[in-house]
C-alpha cells in the first residue's frame, strides 16, 4: 500500500460537499478515495448491488467443496470477477 502523508485542503459549499459525498458513497468509496481518483483522471464506477457479493460468496463456498485443482480454478475466476466488478485496487 502506498504511504500517503501529504494533505490537500479545498473549500466547498455545504451543497457541494453533500453532492460529492453522495457520489463517493454511491461508488462504495471514501470521500478521500473518490476525490483522489477523480483528480487523477479516473471515473469511479457505481458500487455493485449486495446480490453481486452474495453470488461471489456462493462461488467461494462451492469452490471449498471441490478438488484442490477445481477449487483453485474457481477461486481464480471469482477473484477476476471481483476485480472487474469492484476494482482491483
């Protein structure tokens, strides 16, 4: 993990802060991470619904009941899905 030790302070209106905070929450990001990504040119996507995480958890459960080789393959696929859906930060 990168070490972040320098702050950047900006002034916004109450309305602007509420809007940016809502956008960050919608993406499943902290306000700082959302602003960092936007400032660096990234377009954060929306946070997937809870059901997506339930399906990924179910894949993990299925993998646990399989042979080691199959378990590893399912685990790799589930990890790739997680990275695609929620980002591999």
